[in-house]
């Protein structure tokens, strides 16, 4: 299932450990989107963990004025994450972010 995100979004999205979200990201006023890549950072670290910790599966897809992210996975509760998405919007390279605060499943009981 894909949730919807309209940019700009600066509020962390709450997740529970084990969730595997994907997002349909609307970019108001845009028509052509392409070439997206993602880097993922945990707790403000300077190291991209997207590949080393297999944080995504699948690929980006595009429509007029929106893109769909790959599935994000392998979140560990008690941490904060940010996905930095670099893509081309109407011929201009731009950067968008999705932030998460992840809780442990046992914290919800």
C-alpha cells in the first residue's frame, strides 16, 4: 500500500518497527519527474545506509506531477530516519525529504 505525501513535508511520519511503507509523492505544479535516487540516514549520521542495510526494495515510478517511492524497509525502533530523494522536476534537479520516527512494536502495548 502506498500512502500520500505532498511536499514540502517537514513533519516526521510515525512508524512502527516492521512496517514497510511506500509513498505516492505529489509535487504541486510539476509535470515531468524523473531520475530519482535515495539516500537514507539514521539518527543524523553522515553515512548513507540505503544500500548497506537494504533499506529499499523496488524502484521509483512516475506520473504527471507525482512519483512513487520504492518500498522502505528494515527500520529499527527507537530511531529517527530521513530519506533524501534527489530527482529531476521539470528539467531542474531538486531534493526532497521524508522523515520518520520509528517506535518499537512492544512500546505500543
